[in-house]
C-alpha cells in the first residue's frame, strides 16, 4: 500500500501538480492476515484514485489520500479541489472506474462514497479485511 501511495504521488509530480499534499499510510492496528484479494482491491482503488486526481483535481491546490489500516478494515479517504471549468482535464491511464470499485467493495461488505462539497471532491472507502458478506 505504501508503494502504491508513493507511485501515485510521483505520478502527480510528473503531471505538474504543484499543490502539495500527498498520500499517507497510518497503521492503527495491524491485521493478523490480509488476504491477497483484499490487498489487490485496495491497491487498485488507490491507483484509480490517483488516476482521477490527475484527470480532475486542480493542479495548484493540495490533495490528500489517507489510508488507515485497522485490524478488521482498511479506510481510504481522498480529498482534493476540483479543477476549474477553464482547466481541461488531463488524460491519464485509469483503471476500472469508481463504480467498479464500489461494487467490489460492496460485495465484501464495505462501502465507497463520494461527493462534491463546495468544489472539493471527497471520497471515502471502508473495506473489510475479510469479507463480511
């Protein structure tokens, strides 16, 4: 996960983002076991978040991607200023799309939400370490 955050921050720098911020991983409680399927889902979601940041975030404003690792779940929060109307979106390699990840996370018993609040994009995901459904 830490490598996915680092790679995403490097992608942002390469795309000319000057706003600062970045990805942070905090371990609250380390799970006894993290299934490979869950890890792959989390890494894919992080890549998708960074792809969307490059496409839709304002390059002059800070962005944040927080990952909190708990014993039973992983929480991911993304916050960024939305690109102004006059700024064209940047083309970026994406993944499967947010809807794909929302469905996969829901299948595991988790949740992914997103909303625009006063031109700030907020996305939150809670992914159970082990499927609850």
